[in-house]
């Protein structure tokens, strides 16, 4: 503003530190109580006539104008005010509020007209620039350019800026960076940068602009632009907001396509893992169209979100129909399947991957499926911030083994979740005795347990639980009475009496290896059903 012809010869007498203040409008002071008529980013013009003359009043006016966010004050000195009071100059310097003395030869009309012309021209240029931004992003949206092209387009609009489009956790989905700064915490964007609006780092002076990618109630992530040495242009806020709108369209469209693809993939994989594929050759041919290689020795991974307390005991066929838009849970489920697919395919590009109603499933072809599962498990926790339990099957001979491997992976998941807690990765091969027990029918197991431990199981509580506990400790110490007494904090004679009582009910076992083995297996079967939480089983 001070560079205009009408302002030639002006003197800056105070507030020089505030010369970068933006001037969006002008106002002329015609009455003493002008403050209530002023607005933020306004430059106030005045002669000496309406200004206060009592000591201290001018300084109070400066404080009030600065507090209102005005850009500055232009004073034309005259016979009513020969100079600006020193206390007002000091206050203006302290508030970085510019006070400019306009020469007597500069008509205020010229200052007004030239400044208005500049403001209007800049507003017109800003509108034109906004239209250019809109058109550029519209082309990306209409041609399906994807997030990578969108980030590149935003980087062109904001020269020198690093642009990152990331998910809600801060992991980049697309980026166009020159400095390499934005992703910094293990590949994540600094969480402190993910705040909507235009900001400036007080420590480094780095400017940044961010906008939320939102579709209805669902937040899909952020668009972030971090300025380079020259900072960010004034249109940065508008640019990232419009980019976020286009990103929401792109992500929503991708999710819609993904929902259809996942539905077909889920149906195909469900038929394979449940053994309902009528013609295995035909099923394998269909798998090739999905990019799956099932001719390799397969292993099955089954994962479940530990946050879902309503997990059904059956695997649940993939739900028919499309998820309704605007449903955060269903969109989040689609996102989880997408992340699971990415985590698996990053390490085994030929794996069969899909999501069922309550499970995430993958058929992989690697020698060490457990090691792969641990890496995928870490990826899922990092990308979603949620805990997942994963079950891993052994490696089979071929595709005909997939249904059996799927059931074994589910057993590993269920048992491991109870043994090691939620969020565990459990290998079926490491289940020991549970691995054998899982292949025996429930009726046979129930009969074996009742034949072995029936008299104890038929006791009323608390005698039943008390003797079962003693028997379990005896089994764990290989029926060492002294060691069992120490663990249970019983006197040796008390423990000896309990052993005698148990032998009267179950038959002699202390010196019978076959009997002790039978009792140990029956106790493990009981523990397995306690682990599975199957309350329907009665003994």
C-alpha cells in the first residue's frame, strides 16, 4: 500500500515491525468513537480533526485499534494535530501497529481510490487463481487421476511446497516432496502438523496448510502442504481444502470399487477355505484372475480385530450387498480389508487375500508363514492403531489342504487369544497337545473326559473346583506330592490325603504312567474348552 503514487513521501513513525500486515479494506475516521465501526485488516485514514487531544487518549485509541486487528493508521497532520504524541508512538511500536504520516500534498481521495483499486484487482486475481485451482482439481476428479496425481497437481499450484496426502493415522497415501521432511516418525507425518488451517511454526518459521479429507461422517485422512524457503502463497488454504474435497471423491470412489472387488474375492476365497468349491480346477482358474497363486504349498493366516467383542464362533460368509455410504463402521471395515490386503501383498504378491464378516484371511505361499504373520501383524497395528489376533496354520501340500489349514488357523487364533491374550500371533504348530485335541470330535472328547474324571466332575462346587485344581497341580509336577504341596501351600500330609481321596475316586494313578497320562490329557481338554469359552459343553 505504501508503494502507491498517492502514498509517495509518507513517513512510518511507529510500528515498523507490522508492515507485513494485510490490508483488506479502508475506513475513514470521521468521529472520535470510531473503534466500534472498525473491522479486522482495515487501514484507518484520518486527519487531525477527529483524533483525541487529551493526554493518554491517543494511546488508548492505538491500543483499541491494535486489539481489533486493524492493519494500521494513516494520519494527515494539520492545524488540529501537529504531531503524534510520544506515548502513542511507544504503544504502537510495542504492538507492531504501523502509524503512517501522510504528506499534506496527498489527497485522501487518491489514497482511497488507488488502494481500493489494488484491493479489488488482487481480489479478482485471487478469484481467478481459485478458479484455476478448481479447474485443475476438477480435471483430476473427472479423469480419475488418483491421489498421486492430485498431490502432484497441488505441488504445482504451491511451488516449492512438500505435499502429502495421508490416512487418519498419518501414514502417506501419496506424496510429492522435494525436501523429504513431512514423513518423519517411522514414515508417518508429524501428528502436530495435522491441524486444519494455515499455520506457521514459531520455532522454524515453516508455513504449512492442512485440510481434513472428509466424506459424510467418515474422516479418511489429511491433505498437508509444507512450505519451502519462500513459504506458502495466500491461496494455500483454499488449495488444500479443494484438494481435500477431490481426495474425498477419489477415496470414496476407490472404496466403492474396492467393495465390489472384495465381495467377489471374498466369495471366491470363502468357497476355497470352507471346501465348498464344487470344482477345484475351476476354483483355481478363478483364483488366477484375482492374481492368486494357489499352486504353491499353502499356509493360511486368519486375523481378527480384538476390538470386536461380538465375534461369532462361526466364520460367517461375506455379507451380500454393498456397504451403505456414510456408515463409518462399514467404511472402516473396508479400510481394514484394504490395509490387510496391502500388508500381505507387500510381502507375498501372489497371496489370496480377502475379508469375511468377522475375519481377515490370507492364503500365502512362503516357507515361514509365522514370521510373515508377525510382520503383517505389526503393519496392521501400526496402520490402524488397533490390536489384531492372528492364527497361523502349518504349510500344506497343495490347494486341497486349504480347508483344513483354514480351520487350523482359526483354532490357533482362538486358543492363542486365550493363552497369550488379545493381540497375539499364534502358530498352530506350536499348540502342542491342543493341536491333536482340535482334530477329535467334541462328542469323543466329552466321553473321554467323563470316563477319566467323571467322579470329580460330578461333585458339587466348591469341592469340584478344589479337587480339579489339586489334580492339575499334581499333573504339572508329574505327581510329585511334596512339590505339589509346596505350590498349593498345603502341609505334606494334607496333600497326601488329597491324593488318596482322588485315587479312591479315579483309581490308583500315582505309580501308573498310563493313568497319569490319561488324567493329564483329560485336564488339557478341560482347559482347552475353558480357553475357547464354549459354555455349551457339559461334562
